C-alpha cells in the first residue's frame, strides 16, 4: 500500500514537472530579441537615435530621473504582505459587450478593454492600442500578475483594424501570444518605438507590416498621421533593460486628434507635445501602478490631470488600472484620486467599464461603478 502511494506521488510529481516544462517552453521566445543583433539597418538606426547613449536608450528630459529600481526598497517586502485584499476588486468587475457597428465617420470613440488595451475609433478608422489578451503579464503562464476580470471580447472577435500601436515592450503592454494572434487574424501594420520590431519579427510578423519610429518621427496609415512622441519610462523583457525605445503616440485625422501616453512619469515636455500636435479631443492617460519607489516612471492620478491639461486635452480617459495589480496601492485608489482631482480642477473625464464605448464629444457622466468593489 505504501509503495502504491509512493508511486502515485512520483507520478504526480512527474506530471507537475512535465506541465511546468510545457508552460515554460515559450519563455525564451517571450523574452524577445536584442535589437542591436537583429540586423545592420535596425542597429544603425538605433545608434543614430538622440535617445540612445552608451549602449542603451535613456530618458533625455532635463529633469533628474532615479531610474527603475533594482533591489526592493527597505520595507517593501513587509508592505507586500499587508492589506493584500485591498489590491484586488472585492467582487466581479462589471463588463460591457463592445459595440460592433461601423465606427463614426466623424468624431472619436474609444473602447477600453482593461488595463491599457484600448480601441480608438477616429474619423471612421480603428486603432488598437497596446493589446494584451494574456491571463498573466509575465514571460511565464505560471507566475506573474493575474487578470482581475475576464476580457469583454475574444481577440478573434475584434473587427478588422487599420493600425496596431505599441507604446513599449513591457509584458503588460506587449504580449507575444496576442501579437501572434493579431498577425494571423488582422492585416493592419504594427507601429512601434525603435527596436521593438525585432521582437515582432521573432514572433512571426513580416517586416513589411512593422513601422518603427523614433521620437518625433511620423508615418501615415489609413489616412491617419501617427507621431511617436516622448515618454519618461524604461523598457526590457529580461534583466537587460533599455535596449528598445518607449514612447507615446499622437493619432491625428483631418480634424480630430487623440493622444495615448503609454507608460510615463510626469515631465514638462507634455506642454511641448500639446503645442506641436494638439489640442486633443481625447487623451488616454495612465493612472495606476504608481509608487514612491519609482516616481519617475509612472505618474500619479493628479499628475495625469496635469499632463492632460498640458496637452490641451478635452476628455481624459484613464487607463493602466483595474486589470492587473502592479503596485502596492489599493485597487480602486487610482480612479478615486483621479475623480477627486478632476472635479477640483473642472476636468472632464470618462471612466468606462471594460468593454464600454465612450464617444469623446458626448461622454456620459461618471457613475462610480467601482465603489461597490472595495
């Protein structure tokens, strides 16, 4: 009998190891590619970039930056163990079924799917921003921050889009499986900051579908003008950091404009972006995953309002919250702070549920739907 139990434990352990090995098989590909080794043309463009110095990309803003943290700050491990229940929703996050109708020929509409993943419809064209359909944001399916709510739509059910724009290569903004699925099901080009094309090519995206831009370079796709603009952040999918560029995006039609900040700390350059490319009918601003440990890399909700005003934004739609726990603050704190700051400064915001569409010129009043979930 004891021998049978031992045999069962051995079999169970072997099955667990096999399952772990199967889940980890894609980790090397998930890590991506060092872009300087991916071809002479890309390497030459990277080395010519004003943002590339001494072998890596840097933040070129005059304000000092502390850089991404290495070892956890003193006390962080203890903080991780405290108030864990506050860092996820207390119940199911309400979803909405995204509209499938033809986008408005004039105007701006946005559909937020959760975290940063958003569809922007501008003057009849569809632009998919930072699509991540993964259950975890990690190189492994076994570890890493797990999704707090289901996706409001399956990736294969998305309508055909005109462009897919990526802000940087962190796992919560660039997911290999999502890219590979979009490569099969969509025909649109991928617009990415300099160097990220190397990751896409490794994952099977043809070079002709990749448009790589440095800051203040632009491209026209489907009648829309895309400008890669600055952000105050960093990059990396492994221990090697900053070998690809990060950024934000200006998306401009004939008369409508949208700004997507990607991930960024606050910096004075937002005024310059607004002067050069705004004003904007809609800004998509990150409001979550802030911390005193990395003040230069993610802005607070109050700083998001500052940046929106600097940019000349009309409507602010918050992103980068609700879906994954990436910092120690309570789950709903970012949106509560944003709502309070917006009311104090008379800034118009929209806070959709995942899957809900927001028309920039007729945004609904904020309902506080998250208040029952914390």
